[in-house]
């Protein structure tokens, strides 16, 4: 409700800025998972282990690292 009220009271520029910020907050962990998963995939391929890209991205440490960095980012943004 507060978000809708915020959008109603602001200009279209401010509304777009808020929507972009919210989308960025939720897309960032997926971006991190793709980066860490790609590194995991390349390292495993160099070692000679047969691993699919899906397995590399959905590895526990990839998800955990992405979520932890996402939480740190949220805390940093809201601490401003």
C-alpha cells in the first residue's frame, strides 16, 4: 500500500526511479548466481569434471554466496 501511495504522490521520473531500484534489488542475486556459476562451470571443466551449466549455477555454495552478498547489499542500501 505504501509503495502505491509513494508512486501516486511522485512524478513519473521518481516513479520510474523507484521501480528500477526495486527491480534491480531483485535481479541482482540472479546476476550474481550467473557470475559465480559461470566461474564454477569453467573451473570444473578445466579440472576435467563433467558438469552441466545448470548444476554449476544451482550449486549450494553459489546460491549461498549470492544470497549473502545480496543481503549485504540490502543492508548497505538501507543504512544510507
